C-alpha cells in the first residue's frame, strides 16, 4: 500500500467517524404532524411551482418603507403574523374597533376596522378613538384553508338554524356580506338578498381567500394593490387611490394559491387513550353541534382539493354567545 493509499484510507475512516459523531448531535427529524407548512398531496408540477412562489411571497418577502410598507401598519410580512403557517402569539395580536349599531362603522375615518398600531418614520401610529368599541384577536393558522374554500354555500346553509327550529339550543347563522368589486362568484356561491356568505377572517368577514388576502395586505401591512388602491389609516387619508400599486396581482394570486393548497393539520396521538376519552367527552357534551368535526369538499378547480374529507371542527357559522362575550364589533366589514 502506498503512502497515498494509506492517507486516503485514514481520511475515509476519519470522515466515517465524523458522520457518526455528527448524526449523534443532529436533532431528530420532526414528525409529519409537527409541520404545518407543506402542500396538499396530489398537486401537479405546475401547481407545485405556483405553491412555491406563493410560499416565498408569504414567508420571505418583508416590506419596508421603501417597498410600500405603511405609513401605518401592524406587521412587515405575512409570515411574521403566521410563523410557520401557524397561529399568532401575544406579540402579533390584532385589534379591531368600531361600533355595532345599524348605521354601520362610524370610525372608518379613524382607520377602522383594523388598528394599525405601528408607523414608518415621520408618521404616528393609530390609537383607538373615543367612543369606539374594540376587540383583540389572535391571527389564526393558515393550514387547510383550501378545503374550507372548496365547500359550497349550500353545505354551510344546510347547518344554519337561526331560529333554533330543531330545538337543540344551537342557532348558528351565516354572515352575509357585500362583495368587493373584484369578487368573481363561483358556481357554488349563492347570491342572497344582494350579499354572499363569508367564511374567512374574524366573524367570517371575507367571502373567499382572495378577499381575505387583499384585506391582509392592505390592513395589516399598509400595502396597496389594484384590488385595494387606498392607503389605510389616518396618516394615509384612507380614501385616496395610489397610481402605483405596491404589490402585483400576480403576487397576490400566488399567495392565494399557496393558502388554498396548504395541507390540513394532522392530529397527533390519535390512538392515545386520553385523546380518545377526550374525543368521547367532546361528543357527549354535543360540542360537535357547533364544532362540526368532519366535512367533505365538492368538485374544485384544483383537483387535489376535490371530494376530500377533512376535519376542521367548525360549522362556518356565527353564534350568539351572550352579552358577556359581545365585543361590539360589526359583523360585516365596512
């Protein structure tokens, strides 16, 4: 054996030991149920590409004053409120304000309905005006939204019982809202008394994920688009349109597709006796009357979302929880 051969052998042995040592220090790969980020199964190559583009726009794009942030805002990126596509935390709590009388929200000129509590240099953050009611809420997780979007209005209406005619004490109602100018109804949307059913956001204030995404860009980050051309908040006057949108239609549609095709969360410890016992208690207490465990989608323009059973534990309806939990915020965004 030559000196070179001996050197190569020693090098290989050393590298082998290094790999073994490194493996001992590397963390274990996370379980599938621990990961919220990831596409639904069954996307084709073109759809996977669009998913990745939306992922970058949602999680990697951070806005600054130079790229359109503000002047008033809550956060600088989508992902900062929904880290890892999960729900928010106390530092990303959102505040809505307004009033709940029949004349609508009288505080739009003060930046309602969303409080933009931060501002770029040279501007002041918003404060809640005198006389306005307010409510705080945590940004929800983004996973599985495409399955909710694929349900039909008929499915939602089938569970509505505003007058509790069946006597079970449950009187859920849909939130009927006025559609924004850019909304294009699908064949499963129902136009009832000039309005459509909301299913996303606080109190189901958005009809679809495009509606929700446009509002989030504008109200959370102060980013204008062709769908929402006015700067939000007092500092931006809140009413005038800008000639140059700060986010493109293509980017917004990539984000919408990303949200539609994020996988649903996977339950952990499904066979654990304590989990099974808790599930039985949940059923016995009739919690599922409102928090419906199981739905099945209809046909979708995204094949991977068609005729899929999923478990969101919601009926997508509004419920009167009594005066003690009334936050005084109007149901419909104005």
